[in-house]
């Protein structure tokens, strides 16, 4: 929305109470979002999205402005001077797409990227029942505008460092079930985050998983990112698959096999031109 308004010559400041998660910092304009608990200054209007009540923004001072409330979640309290609520939208981004078109603003790659990103995340990777044919029509338009869906998905879902992976493991290990076994309860606290080493910066580029079949026979599954060709590694052991998803079956001691595959995958990483 900010990109569209700027294209019309408007002065726009995007404000949020909390910083965006690390993986989202790779997207255009995200590092420039102002993080503040309160809005100061004078503005013609405040456009609030995805918030059922004004206080849910976590930002104070917004009530001083002409508030435009845009949302698709049931239960919105209609707190704005203008309230646009559309429960049929799979994501607020579908509504933004309509606004961009209505304003006559070209669908630039920056605008399209954020619309596609918002749809991807707001629909739980296209898992939720609110998805409609229109959702995919908009995504198609975004791709035609230059969005890289593989790159977006990689940044959102595959940008994990060692600290985050350890934290995921700790959270899953602490998971509890209700007495009937139908409800899972997970939590994270500061101590768990510290123990996981949340400051680790190294990025995981490939994963190898060994599953014992019988005796010293193992099925090996590998995944990688970008141009790291683990399909070629699998072929060396009589297996196959795709560049970023492949597997094979091998025999040997698990310690020796782990060393062999680490060496092979490290060579594949070194050959990655990026």
C-alpha cells in the first residue's frame, strides 16, 4: 500500500510496533519500516490493516488521525472513519490488490512481491478454506509482474540458522497433549531461546537425513537451497531425484556414512555459483 501511495506522490511512513522477523528483512522496503510504540507528527490519514481493534496495532496515537480500517477477519469492531471489511478475501492483500488497480497504479515488482508474500503467509501457504479462484488469479498477476515465487518461499520458510532449528527442536520436545490427545500445547520462553543460542548467524544450506532400514542399510534423504545440486550427490550412490530434493540407499557404519555425505554436500555447496 505504501508503494502504491508513493507512486501517486503521497508522503508515506510505514509504522509497526515490532520489527519484522529476520527472513522478511530480505524483501523490498521492510528494513525501512519505522518501529515505534507511538506515532508522532501530523498526517492526513492512518491506514490500519489486519487489526480487529485499533489497540491491537500496539502503536499509540493513531486515534488522532482520520482512520481507514481495512480488514478481512471476522469480529472487526469497525473503529475507523472508513471501514472496509471483506470476509470473503483470503488475505488482506487481495483487498490491497483491488485498491492498487482502482488507483491506476502499475503493478510493480515491489508491490506485486508484497501482495504475493502477504497472500502466501496469510493463507498458511495456501492451506486455509478462504482461498478462492480469485486468490490464484491475483498470484498469477503477481508472477507476471516479476515475482519469484521460489525465492519468496525460500526466504520465508527456509531461512533458518542453527539457533532457530535448535529452538524448534526444544519447543517440539516440550509439547504437551490434552488428556484426550486432540489438542497440542507448545510454548517458548526466554530460557529456551537462550539455551538454543538464538544469536547464531550461520545459515543452513542443506540437510541430510539417515533412516535405518535394517542392519547397516540406510535410506538417505537430502534437501538443499538455491543451486546446490544434491541430486548429483544422490546419483553417486545409485540414487536420484531433483537438484534440491534427492535420495539414495547406502550401506555402512552410520558415523562413516555421515562423514562421507557431509564431505560430498560440502563439495556441492562449494560448487554453488551464488
